[in-house]
């Protein structure tokens, strides 16, 4: 187990995969399940010594929140909160 930027890394799961002629790597199903990766997940990729480090990017906030607050008038709530805070300052 190597150290990177002062952080000890522990190998929890190890799988073998290969690089295709197109430069694609298949992430084994077991690891996709553990990390909850879905088709279309974007990754950052870093070269650290002789290692490639793949990190899933956090999902697009707008996409994750889309529809979550359906039916709520958030602008009205924000305006009311602002008025209450302004009244408290007087």
C-alpha cells in the first residue's frame, strides 16, 4: 500500500481488466455496484507515478435536484425569509 499526499491507501477490492484497442477500460460490475456507478458517470483521471487514479465526479447538482422541489414556491419562501430578517434588523 502506497502513500499519496500523506494519505495511506488501503486496497479493499482488486479486480483485473484490460485496455481495448480504442483505449477503453471496463470497470468490473462488482466495483461499479460498490461505488454506485452508472452509465455516463464522468471521472477525473490523474497520473500518479506509474498509477492511473480514476475518481468519479460528483453528479451535476442541477440534474440531481431536478424535480425534487416540485410544487414548492421556493422564491416565495426566500422572499418571506428575507422580509423576516429585514424586520428583525430594525
